[in-house]
C-alpha cells in the first residue's frame, strides 16, 4: 500500500512538473524577439561591426545606430587597452561635463590608470599617482577609499597577479568600467536604454530565483545562465 501511495505521489509530481514546463514553454521568446535582444546588446555596448553583420545574417532591419557609436567604440577600445588618458581625453571632447558631474566614474577611470602602472611594475609612479590624483577621492568617499586600498594592496606582493586582489588586473575589470562609462555616455545623450535589455533580463532571472529559493518554492531553475540550462525542480 505504501508503494502505491509513493507511486501515485511520484506521478503527481511528474504531472505537475510537466504542466509547469508546458507553461514555461508557452512563455518562450520568439526567434525574432531573441534576435532583437541580441541586436540591442550589440548596439548598446558599441559593437558596430558585429551588429551590422548580425543584422545581415538574421535578416533584421538595419539597426538604429546612435550618433556617438563610433566615438563610444574608440573610447571602449582605449579603456580596455589600458590607454586611460586617451580615453578620458575622448570623453571630455565628446561630453566635457560628464566626468565633472560623475566623480565616481572619473575615479574608476583613474583607478584603471593606477592599475596599469602596477601591472607594469612601476611601483613608485603608482604611489605618486595615487597620492596626487586619487587620495582626495578616497578621503571623500568610503567606497572609493576601499577600492583604492585594494588597488594599492597589490604592491605588497612580489607578483600582483597571485594576490587576493588579482581580480582588479583581469580584463573583466576593465570591461566592467568600460561598460559603466558607455552607459554614462548613453545617459548623457538621453538614450532610452543605457544598459542592454539582455543584461536586465538576466538580473531579473537571478533576483526572481533568489526570491523563490527564499520561500522554498519548487520551480524549473536556470542552473547555467551561459547555456540557459534549466533543471528539474528538486
């Protein structure tokens, strides 16, 4: 009898899961909508050539390219290439008031310049630059001070790349600041979207799953965002 009850319970769980998957399938984006999300990401982040090529391959209408797209591409390349003074000069030429109004963003760019000196092993120049350029920001902003301390802590290690703060030297850190700067430029130009819709959707997924987990609710969980892998409720 207990076996039958267990069997019936498993069948109910399977039917419930099947129903949930069917509902999930009904909410799936169409290929056109997904292509538009990808296009929005490429245009917003400033990948012009990729956007135009994707437009041709996906059969979409020509993307609406922002007037500053070429400038944003050059600025992103300068930031990710470690050419921070060049990037700052281009930003000041494009929007002179941007970095004056957003001092935390300006601090992040100067922090990248400090990290480039540390990466090159120019410790004395790094300390002098931090003292002359970044100390004031650290004194006025607790978050900036913490980030400055983490950056300077790299100098305490013979090989900064093996330190607990080595994440600051990874390409992903420069990419993060480049995206932050890109969004700030789009905001200055009153663009509707300053961050890709795809990124907003992924953040919403993570937040929703976190809330469901807090309440111990079973649901088809996305276990791998990169591959969109959805696991069976446990």
